[in-house]
């Protein structure tokens, strides 16, 4: 079985693709899966580390409105379409699967022109431009949010959920988890995580509000992010006894288990993990993502009373106060935890893998 997966730009596209690829390899061990990504982006490093080959396209997103930018984007798109054509002709895939990001556009478009079965896995409640443009052309669309359905051909949609890392559901003891981070039992714990690269806003707040953090009555697991560790890792807040500050969290299962409240960005993959684990959550959508899709993700949960939300520009003055307020509301925390758990799709990875295999079977 030959398959092509296209994904890239961020971990939110790459990690779901890897989760589905690994699931397919469990079902069909000799499946040959080739990835297509964008040259110079994180997928060109992450995918080979996970054991899969990858081909890079010379492509980027829409970078500006000037004539030069439009010409540059057009040239790259034509080049990427031609490159995708030769990759698909050589690899002869029985299905092409896109997980979002501009790198997935040319390969999916070319696959539809060549008559190869295609599928999109859309993680967000508001689809990105690439997936919106291709949504009327592909054979199957797996979504995690009902809100995404209105942007696609309804006959092709399957509401399944997002693939999440299997290691998060390992049984972890809370006492062990707290000990892993050098934290105390009996004190409310907040996990502050801004994605694998970190979130500058979270870091600025923690550094600026040292006194509030110290006197908050709670303890923090603070993921600074590899990008920001040099700038914030040695600040006074990071040295507090009620703070465990790390550049990266290798054991997310431990971090989630230790946390009574999670403060996080509203990326689709993060939300899927929080739902699976039933964590009370304060979402702070990133203002730096295309088309503000994180706010739309967060609002989809707020409407269901499954999470609280705070705007990024309100954090510098109000984040620690809001954390203290939520932590004191035991009843509200239980409601948030119960409601977000209802949104979990524990078997999403396996279900998506089955849709992919179904595309191949139907072709034969």
C-alpha cells in the first residue's frame, strides 16, 4: 500500500499526521507512507526523526499584498504543483491525505486532478485557507468540530475528532507526577503551557508578576519554550519555590496529571488532549495565528461551558488574578472538567486511519 501524507508548518498539523501514520502502520505494517512538506519548515526535521521519508516543496503562505509578493507566491505555487505531479507519478499513491498547512495544498490539488482518492483531516473549528479551498474537491473530510461542517461538502464530512498522542493516557500517579516536578501535595497546581515553542505573553506575565505568583497560594509548572528559555529561564520568578520552570516538558502525561488547572493556547491538538484527559482549562487564544482560528476554537468550548477563555491582551494585568479566581471555584472546576470530557474522541486516531484505508479499498 502506497500513501502520501502532506502536512506542515506547525506541530498542530504534523503531530496528528504522525499519529495517523503510526496507526496505519499498526494495521498494515508494510504500508509505504511518504510525507510532503515545505522546505525549511519544522516538518523537514520532525518527520524523518519519526522514521518516515519526506519530500519538500518550495512554497510559502501568502506573505503580503504587494505585486512582488503575489508574483512570488504564484511562481512558488506553480513550482510546487509541478513538483507534486512528479512525486505522485513516481510514488503512485493509492490515496493522498492532507492535514493542513499551505504545504498540503499543491499535493492535494494535483491528486484531485490525477484522480487519486483524497482526504482532509481538519483540526480546527474554522478551517484554514488551504482546506477551505480544497474542501469541495476532496473525497473525504474528517473534522473535530461541528462548526467546521459549513465550510465543506456535507456528503464528504465525518465528525471524528483529532488524533492525539497515545502516551498521554498512560496511568500516572499524581504523587509521582508532583514529585517529578519537585512540587508539594495538597497545594493547587497550575500548568502553564504555550505549545512546544512557548508563548511570549505567558512568559512576560510570569516574569513581570513575580510577587503575585509568589503570593498566589498555588504552584506552577511553567513551560517557557525553547525559543524563550535564554531570555526567561533565569529570571527571578523561575527561581521561586512554588514554580517549576522548564524549557520543554518531555513528560506531558506527568504535567497534565499534576495539574488542577491548565492555562494554554487554543490550538486544536492541545484542546483534543485536554478533552481526552478532562482537564479544567483556561484558554488564551494566540493572536498570531492565521484568521484568528484559535479564538474560534476556544469559543466553541466556551459556548458548551467546557472551558474558560481570556484574551491575550488582558493577561499582563489579569492572568494571575483569573487563575486564583478559577482555582477557588471548586464547583466550576468540576463542571469544566466534566463538560470538556464529553467532547473527547478517544478512538479518533483509529477511526481516521480506517477512513484512509476505506479510500484505498474503494479504489480497488
